[in-house]
């Protein structure tokens, strides 16, 4: 094992689950790269964590813009030379996408209003963007110490668990992420890179709402303790629940 400081990059790190990932990884001694869509958002969140005595560097990236992803990877290569952990946390659901607009929300939720462009948008953010991040950070991860790619998925992406209608865009995007990561994991296995999807449970964020089961602190803590700290290359490609058990597909 390397004795140098481990490097982690978190997408969607300015608030909610992503901010808590940055905080808890920082507490474990990681040098954290906190990314958000705007540099101002990233800097404000990083300042907050640095005031807590952590080592956090801000950087902007729009995860649906591959040019920005490539530029971010080039910056990480120049600044740190490697990456040990990539947490693909950035995502959107029908509520956050709609931002209070019931008509836009219906375009993602209901059959009657279903809009194919909305489905494709959510696929780009929740399923394709994480794989593009892996594509551009692959070479840096190969230089890392027991490198891991961890995608934040959802129980709503499980076909086996789906027992009702509606919620088309979000559910299909998280289900697609499972399959895309399955393919990705086999492609990266020879590089020694572990790639898994995790279900954090129902979390009290802007996406999950205030009535959710877990606080961000609880959700991230469980994923670190039950998944991140125990997985090996034999687990690559799997879909894990927050308690460390395998989640049904």
C-alpha cells in the first residue's frame, strides 16, 4: 500500500450527499477534489470544508459536457498525477429537474405527459455522464492505490423491485447506469480498477426530501463502512445496498 495521501474526486459535491462524501472522505485523510457545475458553488462548499480542517480543492465541471470532463481530467493529471477514488454522485430526479414546475415534473413521471427529450436528458446526467467520467479518468485511476469508481445509484433502478407504474425517466436512467457500469467493470478489470453502483437508501436531500430515512451523514457513513472499505476486484460490476449486501437487479 502507498503511504502517500489518497486522492478522491466527487461530482455534485456542493451540497447534499456529495458535500457529505467530500466531508467524510476528507476526515479519512483523502485530498478531495470537490466539483460542481459552477466554480463559485464549488469554491463556497470547499471553503466550508477547509474551515473544518480538511483538504478540499474546488473545480467546476458540467458532467454532461465531455469537453469539460476532459479538461478536468487534464487538470487532475497536471496537479496530482493520479486518482484513487472517483465518486460519481451528480444526478437529477423529477423533482430537482422540475424545480417546482408541475408540468415539467409530469413529463418525467407520467405516461400521459411523457416527453422523450426529458427521458434522454436524465439518461445523459444519471447514466452516461458517470461512464464518461470513467472514460477520461481511467488512465489516472490506473496510477492510483487500489482504485475505485463508485456510482451513486438507486433502488428505483432495480427492475426486480419495481412494482408500480410511473417515474419513467429517473427509474430508467438508474437502471441504465447499472448496465453501463456492468460493461465498464469488465473493461477496467484488467487495469485493477473496481467499479460498482451503490444504493444509498432514501436520504434527506433536495432529491429525497425531509421525510427520508437517512441523513446524508448516515448514508455516506454506511456506504464507506459497508461497501467502500470492504470491496475487492472480485466485486467489480456489482450493485450494492447501503448495508453491504448485493442489491437485486
